[in-house]
């Protein structure tokens, strides 16, 4: 008689129960995690306690309104492009490259409008910039 020997089967890891457990853990974590959204940020605008600056002839004051319009030294700029603003800044500064550009932006003005002023000042060769802040308690500049 010839008996055949069976080879011992190699042990095999069954991954299906492991995947089931991980799937349950994943679903539990997804349902129990809270997602918080920041819909509003409280921002305190800058305030300065220093005294008012005196008018100097080498200042260029750029006002930015909430709807993106520009006023350079109390003269409205006809458009909203950086090129027009650059020309106005260069004309207002004259031949004085040490002129100080004072940016007085509305609190509701878009960041892009302020960045356009910074870009126009750089193109006009005006490197000295500052931002206007309101005096605390006064509400004005």
C-alpha cells in the first residue's frame, strides 16, 4: 500500500476581518470628529498714540476707498489699474525719489487694492512707504 503524504499547508493570514475592523474604526473617527469653521475673525485695526505729523512737501498721500478707488494727494485717479496709479504717483512725487508714500486705506478696502498701491509705488521708484492709522477714541486720522 502506498499512502500519500499530504503536505502541511502554509499558514495564511486572513486580511478580511482586519479590514472590517479598520473600516469600523475609520467610520467612528469620521463621525466623532468635529470640524470647526471660522466664519468671522475679530481684527483690531492699528492705532497710534503719537501726535499728528506736520505736512511735509515730500509726502504723497494715497487714499484707498472701500470700493477700490484711489485718490492721490486729494486728486482722484481716473481708473483702477496699476499703470494709471504709477503715473499719478510719479507725477505727485516729481523728481524726489525720497518722497514718503502714506497709504490711507479704508478698513473695508480689498487687500488687492492696497497691494496695487504698493506695486505702483515700487514701479514709480518710491521705496519709502507707511500706513496711516487712526487715533484711538477719536475715530479720525
